[in-house]
């Protein structure tokens, strides 16, 4: 194993060395200029020069870099005819006071130029921003324009949301930032203050990483009986844009996984500094209603529970209550406010942001501070029929459909408050015209309402309480240093490097206990067993270099690594510790080396191919510390290596009884004499009698620990076909072979190669299609590599990495010619089919231990379209899931070994599994539309979001009719049909002031978000007013 580890380090070092060496070696190479000699048909109407340059760049197929100040306030003349790329550009710029210099193309077949103001006294040329298809990372409007275009320009699936759209539809929680993005969701949106991305039905630790300015942070927390969810923390006030990449792939600067990645860019200098300026200030203040201050409880830590009136187990409490299960703790109960208390102009949700930025000499600087304080929200009042049904069975499956009978429509929803303050600092040093170094610092301190989902109950599933817990606290810090080198005179150097670290201190109410807990009269002092304290630190490095060989071949080589450490200051006091689970702690490293090549052999054909090598290792520090302290025996696992069935037969001879039970006497050590005497007694009793005999038969797994239907004697006919079998007596018993396996804190390792291939066919100038195949491996996460809450390691079966294989076929059409639009307008459609098959899915098994499911298959269709003619704009996204199946014969037969009624492939996931609660809506529709008036000073827009109701008849069959066991854990909370409407109107004054009025859930609908793991309705109608001053 050490050899493999050394081999991985050598490969990673080699990739980095090749990337840097190839750059340095080729610095003096010249680029081909042949592309600049081709003739192009150009038709650019008279318009602002900035828009004319964009239109020209698209028609001539060139990349143009420009200082925003160079084009500000300038107009172009109409231009029509046949031109070479550079000749036409020179004609377009004639007399404008703007010149250009040619750069070596970032894309071997394209001309690359940089615009600048013609020499004049006092002229300062700042960092260039791409307005074509260059390789640099733009900010501000250029970033958002490029992100929106990439949805239709890239030959892989993505969806983008820019700064303006994020702020128009701000929402209540950070997870609302993902709402309205096609086939993108977030788990448990309302309980926890974080993102848990779900892309095309794929969710969970490491499956869809959230990458913020090149940094990564995530923490898995316990949801009690409701499983676990993965959390990434971000302040929406700092977001400049969000791009969601769907499915695995090799994308530069992005370490995507089996489900894709969420790539977040924070505010940039160009978000604050206006075009043509070198300095800017932005101050934004806003207020919203639908919020009330939470009445946070005072903890009783250190007090004697017998001195607290009404405390469980004390005088005045319920007779069945107990201090060590204090569900009825009166100090946590609150009388909820009703819709009568929700005033339209309450403005209980208040926020402001201040940012200052400048461009001076060789430096760009940005500093920003954001603050938001929001109380508990009120739920909607209307259309609650699905959630207030009467006469249903009182069980966990009907909880959601009875929710509005406890949390009444329009009432306050406890544990939903939030207070967040964040700082952001960025500085970029433009070392030379082709080199830059950027330093980024970010710190977000958040306090947010949270409750363990299983603690919402007071006395069972029929008594959902108005319980208010203290707020959780998370301090998430991030630091990164980016280096870029892209010299003009070499097609072989386009170097990206980034070193980063995140430091996340979390103090969350997720440990499994109670805020006020006491063991009993022998130890009556109250202490907090609900709070989990952890520190998650990560350090990472990414490097890549892109090279161009001639006009038709590009090659990118890259590598990245990440070290993660999870620790906790919590003291674990034993197996029974106030309902708390072990504090997870460990270390994990992951390495990736990749290359991606593009070849354009023909004008209508583009071929891409790549490969990624991945490796990891993980170590459980908590288990190791317990073993060193001599407590390893507490963490032993009872593993069942075989099982046993019993069945009855009608017998007429005593020999059948003797044959069935004699082996147990021998195993018990009985002497031959004793056995002979016992046989004589049996013969005397059963001779000439007809009796019912209980027999046993072993059930053995295969070499991987998997059980099969073919070996199940109750299902395969072995027992039921016996002539003397007693009907309905075959059943699994508690017998079998059990092994006590002591916890072993050994280091776990793995490595694998994954390919990527795609082909793009350009049918016409406006239409194309691509077919894409990509694989990815996901190794066990920190959560899956350590012992602790919700699920633990199976010591008898080593986890294998997940292996995703994804096919994607898409057709894209630019419809501007159809609608007679100019080049600065937009009209595009994209239709995509995808199929994702993941084998060895890491999942929680029947025994609450991690296992590998055979496979999960998800396939579906996505439709994306947009139209923008400058006055009217609209965007629509539709996602339809055609199939979502989880398959594993062993898990299926173990759920129902007596009858085998659970098929090997089930919808969404098996009972009790994590996958079952991660199924996204079968049909979702997002539609936005709007218009601009008064020379774009006034903009109004609206958004409608539709989710089809949850429907899984197969699960209903299992639970209500077949009574399959295990349903009490990780129950999927259903949702009814959801339709919400949001809208905004903003007006920009010439003095830099912008006023906005926005509303979310305008129909005030009562609903529960898809993928929720908590009994919490979504926010009701919320109105927000804001004013922004830009200088």
C-alpha cells in the first residue's frame, strides 16, 4: 500500500512539473496567424461601440479583450461586407480613439486581440476583461453575460444565475439561491442555514462539491431518525454568480464529482466599479416582512432539574416524562405567533451591504461587508389542502399530510431565524500585462435557527410541538491565492495556479441530545447534550496549463490535491451519553491528475478526450484515540456473517426429530451416552405420533458479503416444495453466525482512472449537437470513513469507490436569425437527454452500516430556452426524470427475506436508505419573464416555479400493505403540487440610486420544499424593499 501512495505522489508531481515546464519551455514560440487572413461576412448595425465590438467578435470568430473604460460612451458606425478578422476590426474602430494589439490565441484557431485607448496624456490601461470567448475569468456584467452564454455555448450541461437575478429573487435562506435553476435543488432547505446541492437527483457528501472562489468546504451533520445531510456555508450577499455543472467531467479549475459541481464566484471589483471609472462605492440597504424575532430559550446548564418547575420527571410534569428523555421540557415550548401578528410593513428582516473597490496602477482592490438579521418566518396561508388531511393513519408516512393541523397555515415557524455578517477582501496585482496574482479573504459568521428533526415531536408522531431551540453558530473562513500567466507570445502557456484553505468552526444543534438533559435523581444536574462542536480545516492546491498546437489541437494538463482534517472539542463520556453520538474526527487526502485534449479535424466536427487519475486515503482519528486510551472495546461491531431460517414440517417418525436436534447436542459437548439416552426418550415420545417439527437451515452470503434470492430457502422453493411443509412457517430467525469485530483505526486507501469523450457536430452556423460520455470515481468521504452518527463502517466489507458513467446527448440552436435579432440580443434553445449509471453506490444498509449498492440509474430530459430582444426577455427550464432506480439484490432480499416482495430494483432508494430521501421532483418547470422601459431604467420581472407532487406508489405498497420493516428510519417527507410566483421591479436613477420592490411566494402558498428532512413549511408571502447607492 505504501508503494501505491508513493506512486500517486510521483504522478501528481510529474503532472505539475509537466504543466510548468511546458509553459517555460515554450515561452519563445510564435502563434499561427493564418486564421486572421480568412474572410468573414460582417453585418453590424450602428450601436454603442461596446455592443458593436461584441457583435463583431461573434461574427468574425475572434476573442477580444478590452478595458471597460476604452469603450465607455463611444458609438460605432454601421458596418457591412466581407472582411478579414483584423481588417474588419480596424475598420470598426476607425476614428473611435480605440486601438488594438494582437495577442496569441487562447484557442489555436482563433485570433486574439486586446483593445486599448490610443495613447493620450494620463491614459491608464487596467486589467482586460473578455467580451468574446477568451480564457480569462471576467467579473461584473461580463461574468454574468459569459455564464449565461455558457449554458448554450459549452458542450456540456450547466445552468447559471448572475448577481442581478440572485438579488431579484433573494429568498429567505441561503439555499434559495439554487431555486429556479433547472434540475437543481437543495436538501433540507429550511433547517440549517446552508446548501446541500442536489443535481439531477444526485446528492450527498462529495457528490456535488460547492466550490467558492476555488475553495471548498462541506460538513455532514446528523438529522437523527431522518438521516444526514451535507452542508456548505455561504452568505448570498457576497455571491457574484453561481454556475452549476451537471454530471462528471474535466473542467479547468473545478474539481467536479459524480453529480457535477456548484461553482460560486464572489463579488468582484467590476461589480462595484462602473465602466470607465477607477473607483466605486456601493451601499445597499433592504428590509422585508414575514419575520418575527425568535424567543430564544435560556439554557438550564448547571441547575438541578428537581428545582425546575415542570421539568420532565419533576413535580407537575407528565407522569410518563423523564429527565433523560425531556421531550416535554417546558422551557423550550413557545406559543407561536399567528398570521394576525404578521404585519405587512413589519420589516423584521433587515440587511445591508457596503462595498468599496478601486483600480489603481497595477492593483485592483475590493472590500465588502454584509449583514442580515432575520427572525422566524411565517408560513403561507393558502392551498394547504394536501397538508391538512384528516382521518389518516397516525404514523410517520402521513406526517407531512397532517402537518398543517399542527403548524397552522400563516403561523410562525420556529427555528428558522438567521443572523449573518460577512467580510470579503480581494486584491489583484497585475505583475505584468500577462501575469496576475489575486489574494482573497472571506469570513462569514452566522447564527441560525436549527432543531434536530426528531426533536420536533413532544410525545410521539401525533404531537408536533411548538419548540424553540437555541441558535446554532458557524464561523466559516476562507483564504486563497490565485496566479495566472498567459503571455502574448506563446501558445503553450496559459497557466492557472491556486492555493487555498478553509477554516470552519461549527457549533450546531446536531449531536442527537437535548439542550437541557439530566440523567436522573442520582445525577440531577442539567447539561446540554444537543450541541455538537467541530472544526473542519481544509488545505488545497490546483494547477493547470493549457497549450495550443497549431490551429486545431488544444491540450490542458492539470492536477489538484486536498487535505481535510475534522476534529472536535467534545468529550465523549461513554456509550450512553445523553443521546449523543460519537464526535467524528479524522483526516482525509485526495489527489487528482487530469488531461483534456480538443481536436478540430474538420470545420463541422470537434472531438474532446480526457482522463483523470484519482486517489485518496482516510484515517479515523477519533477511533484511534479511543483505542490508545484502552476504550476500543466500546466500539466493537457485531457483524453477522451468516443467517438462519426456520420452517415447520409435519413428521410421523421420531428419527426426523433426532436428526434435527442431535447436532446441537454434539456441539454442546454431550457425551455419547447422554445422547443415546436422549434418543431413547425421543423415540418413546414420538413413536407412532404425528407432530410439527421446527427445522433450521443456514443462509450464506457470497464472497462479498451479499445475499441472493437464489440462496434464500423461503423464496427459492427449497422449503416450500417439501411435501410435508407447513404453509407460512418459513421465516428468518435471529440465529446465524455472529462475530464481534473490534474497531480498527487503520488508514483506508484507493485509486482509479476515469475517461471522458465527446464529439460535437456543427450542422449550420446556428445549430449543433453533441454526444458526451464521462466517468468519475467518488471515494468514501470523511463521513463514510469514520465512525459516528447515522451510519458506521462495516469492518468485514471494505467500501469500494462509487463509479459513475454518464451519457449526455444535446441539441442546441441559436434562433436569432429566426426572430431577426441583432448579435447583442439572445434567442437560444437546448434539449438534453442524460443517463447516469453509478455502480457501487455508497449507501446505508439494513444494519445501519455503510455498504455498496450494486447501482443507481437516473435518466431524464432537460429543456432550456431564452429570448431577449432588449425590451422583453424570458427564460424557461423544464426537467423531466424518466427513471430513478436503485438496485441491489442483497439489500432487497434482506428487507423481506421471508417472502421476497421487494424487487431488486426500486424507485428512488430502499427503505431506510439515504437515496430514498434524495429523489428530486419527476417534473419541474422554471419560467421567468420581464421587460425593460425608459431606456432600461425600469425593469420588471416575474418567475414561476412548478414542482410535480411526490409520488411513489411502490413505497406505499411496501409500507401500507406489505408492512416491510425498517420504514421508521429516514422517512421521505412527501410534498404536494407546488406552484410559486415571485416578482420584482427596480428603477435606476441617473444619480446612482436604484430602488427595488420584490416579492416571493406571492400567492402565499402553504407548502413543504422538495427534499426536506424536517417538518418545516416554507416561508409565506414575503415583500422586500431595497435601495442601492452606487458612486
